[in-house]
C-alpha cells in the first residue's frame, strides 16, 4: 500500500509533463480530418491553448523549485545557502558603488534551555514565531532576512548606514516571542550591528558582526552590540 501511495505521489508531482501529450493528440486529430474543416481548426486552437498552458505551468514549477532552494523550510526566511551568495553580491555592489551596507546578526537568548526543557517541537514553534516577528519589524522590500542556522538569524540592510540599521535592531529587540507550552515566558534576543568598511571582504564583515553579537552575549544578553573594533 505504501509503495502504491509513493507511485501516486510521484505521478502527481510530474503531471505537468503529461501535457505534452495534448499537442500530439491534437496533431493526430488534425491528420485524420480535412485541414480546412472545423476539426482541423479545433486541433490548431487546442495546440495553441495547450502550448501556452504548458509554458505557464512549467514556469510556475520552476519558480517554486527556485524558491524552495533558497528558503529555510522551518521559518520561511532565506536559508544560509542563499546567504552566502547574497552576502558576496551585496558587499561587491556596496564596495563598487561606495554605498552603505549594514548587517544585524542575532540569536535567541538561552534557547538551548527551552529545547532541553520543553522539547524541540516547542523550540521549532518559537523559531517560527521569532522569524515572523523579525519580518514584522524590518523594512519591507529593503531588508533581507536569513536563518543563519539553529537559533541564529541575520538581516542584511542594503543602502543603510549604522544609525538606520540600529533603529531596525531596536525594534527587533523590543519584540518578544513566547509560547503557551513554555508558560508564555518571553524569549529575548541579543543582536550585533555593524556597517561595512571600505575594502572589507564579506567574510570579515560577517566576522565583525559575530564579534559584536558575542560582546552582548558575554555582557548579559538582551541588548544590542556594535563593532567592538
């Protein structure tokens, strides 16, 4: 029964490719009738409609696959794989144009304790809520949000200096996430904010943001840290 279900799921995932049979069927109908008859006209129309449908369906499928390849399944944010390419691209653009670029690197405070005490299912729900809260506080169509890994998140702020990025970080800091299973106890965030320096590589940019975040974790959490130098 399980094998039959798997085959059915596979067929459903490949159904758009079966559309190629429709133009072939239309050509067969056309060949059986007179080219000037209503049957030939109907076959020609069918070929056009099915061809356009195939284009739309295949493009939609391809777009969904592309989105899935750059999206974190749990949170819906961009994933770390996409971050690697996008960070290099944004740094290169900023360095070439001499425009500002800021980064906010953050993680949930004492998240491991939540997982250990309440289980990973509760932890996953908190991560999803944290991602939703993050999206609500950043600037729409400007800031790019990524799940870096585990309970770590990263925001790239193109065309943004340190002061404006700090304002975004302040909004994120004030947001709180909690769950009923964890007794509605709010989970706070620690954040590190840095601005790209002239001639700095993407790796060093990220390393400075990590140091800024670490300075907050070391100093007591639930705060914003800036480039420690």
